[in-house]
C-alpha cells in the first residue's frame, strides 16, 4: 500500500494535484528509495535516452497498476472517446484506463496517457476529454519530457545505472521504483499547468466538444479538495504549490464565455 505522502507527491505529475489523493491506490513506485536523492545538474540525457526511459516507465506503470481489460466499461468508454485522437497535434498517443479509485490522469513524454477509473466515474465525456487535452498539452509542451529528465537525474536510478555500464535504460525493478519516486516529486510550474489548461481548452474547441467542460471538471476537483481539507484528511503542499482548482475553473469559464 502506498502511504499518503507518496500519493500526494504523485499528484504533481498529474493534472489534478490535490484532488486525487485520499483513497488512492495508484502505485507509482516500489517504495525502494531511501531518500537523499542525488540531484545532478548537468543534464546529459539525450532525447533518445528520455524516450527510452519513458517507454520503460510506462511499461512498469502498466505492469504495476490494474489496467482495465479491453471489455471493461472503462476501457470501452475511453477507447470511444480517444480513438480519433491518437495522432492529435502530431503526437503519437496511446490511452489506457487504470482501475483505481484515484481522481487522476497523467501523461508520459512518449505519449502514454493514463486515466484513472475514479476520474472517469465523476466526469462527463467532455470533461474527460478536457483532462486528456490538458495532458496532451504537457506532452506537446515537453513538460513531460523535462519532468522525466529531471526525475532521472535526481533519482538513484542514475547512480546505479551509471555504475553498471554507463548506459541509460533497461532499469531494474528497484531503479524504476526510484525513478517513479523522483518523477512524483518533479512538479510542473503554475505556468506549465496554465498552458496545459489552455491546450485542453483549445482541444475541446477544435473538436467541437463542450468548451465549458474544462471549468466544470475543475469545479468537481475543487469540491473534492474542499471536502478533503474540511474533513482534515490532508493539508497538502500541493494546495499551495498547485494553482487551485477553483481559480482554474474560473479562468476556463471565462474563456468559454468569451467564445
Ligand atoms: Zn497538469
């Protein structure tokens, strides 16, 4: 089982940040890291290295989380929503649902987009698409790539890998766990989040989906955040470091109304 701290940190790589966390079952790492990550400043990873890491990490995530089987209602719905978007904006995207309660979604730089069942349960189709558009924004803007790079450089994985043969990639189970831990700690800036929100909005607009869906999605998240805080379940650092959902909702609503 994950402890709440790790799950909260996991929010950082995801769209939702603070809304996600209380009942989460999301597995992001193998709890193998003992802290004291080594931050190395000189980022020497090539794009090919990062691509390889992302592929491996996506595979690891899919192996360690319950991927919805093709005949589950989540997989069917997600496929229906995303089938025509696998090459959106020149990206090469693949989508899977995880059968976990988290209200969350994330994207890796290789174009792997994962959506949690908890999010699908509370959101309309257009809201899910808005979230997906947001995640595509992170991929398109290279936020996901930078996060992977930072995570790798900060993680124990780098140390171990380089002490073996100096090659990036083909990480062991525990190295991938360390990478996940690191990735969870790599937060997007508010600017990056805003820009991803805008991408979500543009995506809805371009495809004739309901442009109000971004704001209503954030309102739902805001309600969850409020509930979590008032029930004392958590006072997450994400609340201070993440643009709060209510503000994001307002900004997206304003944009929608300007249309
Ligand atoms: Zn985001």
